[in-house]
C-alpha cells in the first residue's frame, strides 16, 4: 500500500490491486481501502490456476527477527543538568548487550549535573529519532520544560512513539511527552528500569500500532 500510494497513475494502482485478488482477496481489499478506491478492481485473467499454498516460514520477517540488541542503536537525549551517573548506567548496560549508543543534545556540548562537560554524538536538530532503534532521555525538569517548546524535541519522541519504538523517558521529559501527545503505554519506561527498557528495545511495540494509525 505504501509503495502504491507513490504511484501517480490510477489505472496502475487498480491493476496491481486486481492482481492481488489472485493472491489473497483479504489483502487486496485492505490495499484497496488504504488507497481509497471506491470499488474493488476486477481481477485480470489468471495465466495459471491459483494455488492456495501454506505460509512460508522463510518469508516470515517478524518470526525470523532475532530478539537481541546486537546491531541495534539506542539514542539518549541529554541537556545541561542531566544526570551523568544515570546516563552511564544505561549506556554501559546497553553496550554490554551489544547495542551501540549515541548521545544526542540540543547543543554539541552540554554541562552535566556534576559539572562535567560532555560532547554529544549528535545535535538534536539534526539527529532525528528515526535513526535509532529505541530512545531514552535523561533531562533536568527545567530543561524538559524548556525543550517542550522545541519542535525538534517534541518530534523526537512523537516520531519514536509513532514508529513503535521503546522509549525510556525520565520525569523531567514529561512536558515534552505531553506536548507530543505521547502516552506512557507499556512501551514507555522509566530510564531507571534499565532491564525492562533494554528488553523492549529488542523489538517494536506492536500493540501500540492501532493507537497511532488507522489500520486498513
């Protein structure tokens, strides 16, 4: 459906949906509804008789996906006043399980709660959450309130939520979540609960999908 939505020629869309009717009538109906077609296109003459085959395990992407952090990347949002100890605890735990970790901040350099200067791996305005498999935040409440008016910060969490990613958001991040209408569902954790967050970061939060988009 996503790919066909990019096709500008209507009869090509209809022809593809017609072909899908030979594969699975239910799938064809979902794609037709998603494209907003007023009626189901007719199926073209079949070149060979249609065979009803069982599902192929090698083609089942989700079932083949490994439940691991190996090869995944976690983004952690910090700012001036962030808790360095909490950041390091989460970072070390994620790296121990094979994930890479990138620190994102509003500015290239931030001063942590203990006065330590930290160089960020990416600046918030140019490092969207879509490049990460899961995201977390360690924000001072004052900075959280300030960032709640920054579109880049709001979109950072809203996009992660919409892409069904696990989120670890501290209490200081709550104003940003509120600004983005991000609900604390089963896939949103307190960053202090490192074990639960990292377990969820190994996959997507599929139960959230009906809340963020209309399923055809």
